[in-house]
């Protein structure tokens, strides 16, 4: 009972982030299980598909390191919006490009853009919560992420039935609206 009271009293920004975490996780996980299948039709080898899919997490390592510093310089909210809008535009671009190098380039941009979000968002949560509330606040964010991770593939499997390109449109629009 005490926990629910504590959660209910969380700062509004934390709840906005929880909802946003659910939405963004749903959008990304709606797409990711089908990304390799999409790329298989677009490039000429599964090895290239593997490179395209693996370069984004590698690029995100560098983006995450820069993301915290950029959030300190330009503001948490500004970097969160920039990251989400950038990711939205990059996802949309996947539906329109052709060729290995174009997909590889977009995947690098996706890793960097997407990774700018978490350092800014984590810092924002620390800014608006008391130290004794942070464990619960970060736990709520994790719950939102996990809920989105469950919902996303279910949505994606329903959408991919109609069109693989529509996955990119819907994920892009979802992230764009959230930002």
C-alpha cells in the first residue's frame, strides 16, 4: 500500500517518461523482429544483413557516451526530443532507400540518434526525484520498457502481414507523435 502511494506521488515527468518508454519500446520492438526479413529482400546476402543489424548497437556505444555530455550542454528535454524526432525520421527513411550502403548508413545514424535519449532521460529522472525515490522511478521506467517489449512484436506481427514498409511508417509516426 505504501509503495502504491509512493508511485502515485511521482513527479508528472516520470509518468510521462513511463508512458513514453512504453510507446518507444513498442515502436522499436514492433520493427526489430522483422528487420532482418525486411533487409533480406533489400540486400544481396545475409552477411550484409548481419552487418547492417549489428552496426547500430556498435554506433550506439559512441552515441551514449556523447549523449550525456550533450544533455548537459543543451538540456535534457531538448536532447530527448532531438533523439526521438531523429530516430523517427531515420526509421521513415528505411522505407525509401535501396542498397547495402544506404541501409548501413541509416543503421549507424539510428544507433547514434536512438542512444542520445537514455542519458538525457535518466538525468531528467534524477533531476525531478528525490534520492530515496529514484529506485522506484527507474523501476517504473523498466516496467514501461518491458511492457513495450511485449506489445511491440505482437503489433508488428499483425502489421507485417499487410506490408513490411508499413512497420517503418507506423514506428516513425509513433515516435514522432511522442516527441
